[in-house]
C-alpha cells in the first residue's frame, strides 16, 4: 500500500496508508482521527432541487438558471482542490461574481498584516529540521492534529535537535499536552498577544518600560522570555489566525510579524502562520496567480476588483450585496453553507446533511479520495499530489462547474 497525501487539513500529510474495499476508502495508521472520519465517503449521491431528488442534468440546468438571473453571485466556500479553484474562478469571471473562501475571515487577518509590511515566514520542513525554539502564540495546534508528530520530531535531517517550546495563551489541550511539554508556559488572553509582542520589541530595542507587568505578564517574565528568544539559533513563532477571534486581530498578527523581523537583527527567526484547512491556501494561491489579486475579488467588466473588507462573505450576505450563493464544500460534510436570503446552490460531499435544503444540491467527488488532484500545504511552498482511491460516478467540482457553465451557454443562446 503506497503512501498517499491527506487533503483534510493544511498539513497535507504525505505518509497516509489508505485501504480500499467494496465499502470505500479507509485511512489507516498513521492517520489522525480527523482523517479517519473524513476518508470514508459514499461513492454515490443524489442531486436535489428544492430538496427533491433530481437528475444531475436538471440540477445543472437549475443552477445555471439561478446564476443567469443573478446580478452579482458569490462563489464561496471554495473547499476543494486546485482544479476546482481554477474552475470556480472561471465561473466567477463568466458571471461577474465575487470569490471568497469559507475561512476568509481568518485568512484575511493574515493578509492584512502581510500586505501592510511583508513578513518572514518559514516552511514545515525548516521547522522540522532546524527550529530549536518554537513559540506557540495563542494556539495549541489542535486544528492540525499531527503538527507535533510531523514538525516537532526530535530527529531531523541534520541529526538530533534539542528543541525548546514556549506556549503563550490559554495553554495546551489535554491531547496536545499528551504529545509535548512546554519549557515555558505564559498564561495570557489571545487578545493581549499584540501587547506582549509590542513590549518584547521595546525591550529588545533597549527601552525601559515603566510598568510592573504587560498584558498581565510580570516584567521579569517578559525579560526572561526575551532572553530565550534572543538565545535561539532558529526560532519560529507559530500562530493560527482562525483562533485569534477578537476585533482587529490583524494588528496582533502585525505585532508578531514585526517581532520576528526585529529578532532577525541578531539571530534567525521566522513566523509560521497555521492554515490551509479546507483548501484555503490553494484557493488563495490559485486566485493570486490567475487574477493577480488574493481572494475577496470581484470579476467585473473592467477587470478584477479586490476589496479585502467589503467582499467578506458574512458582510456580503448580510447586506444582500450578492443575489446568489454558490457554495463549494467538497472536503468536510459539516461545512454547510450559511442560511441566507438569496438562492443557494451547493456543490458538496454526497454525505452532506442540510437542516435547510438549498435550492440546488449537486453531490461532488472528494479530491484525494475519489479523484487525483493537487493541494497546497499551509506553508504555500509545495502543491502536493492527491491520489484517487475509489471509483465514483460523481463529478469533480471542476466537472460540475464546467457542466453548469455549459448550461449557461445554452440558456444564453
Ligand atoms: S493531520 Fe491533517 S493532513 Fe495529517 S492526517 Fe490528520 S487531517 Fe490529514
């Protein structure tokens, strides 16, 4: 059984053993519980129009008709592989639609900081092979179940590494605490991470702070932490924007990014923004190389129009600035579309269950289970190949979107 890549979180682990039989695919050791849950998926599904079973051709026609009527559709969700993302952008271009990912709120906390002043980040391989100090800032990485196993192994390409681990935030979950034990843990509210990083930058620059504590952290502990940061030969500051759910979290990320830059004056430091779940890194990469802009871009007659704040999915739906939603969720059946006032078309896993059925549901194949494809890892440096393990008659996202576009051509003539 050859090793395969797993598409179900941003680590895209490439050492998964997938067994198949008449019932479908099964992820075996060393897969995590998430992969074990998501690899089994039915080979068949039923298209539905207004909750009633329909032929796939009728569902494509119904979806095409809804998109033809829309002035500005939102092509959202975008949980699929690279080929699906390319097809989604083609449809957005055709319909004058806006594109945003289901994880857009988290993604754009990072992009706002990145666009403002750039950042210095590293790769998972560098973390595994070189990092001697890891600082987890406001995350215990539990949304990436094998992070510690894959990235913090003692052995590296260059021999054994003596790593140190610092945890800033509410601490490790029981599962994470089972895998690692921190050398230093500083309890802190995530919303105050920016404050602590600002103080560390000031102390690093040799400034005196007239305070006994910063963000609830006593000043002697701030200084002890700073000494650890300065002593690292290759430090990595890890955060997960999805867990920084407070107003203006992009500013906290900015402070972390700036701290990394400052530390690089005397030693080597990098950031590692965790992400990539639900294909979000792939979606961002594809949009940038196709359109020259990140997601949250509208494809207008005059060309792509990028608006990172205005073209947020939640805002667009709440203000009714879009009049149709096409939601793509080919990876996790729990990522159902939001309830909205406008018509909804869903391209989803065949095992997706709706409390409130969409206007059109088209079951699609799962990349990395039913068909081959590519997906970018969270660090964005490699697009890993996904294998198809079990046959299906379900269309891929790209095929379903092409069929909808074809129906739109038909309606147009
Ligand atoms: S950690 Fe992520 S990529 Fe690795 S097996 Fe689990 S879900 Fe798949």
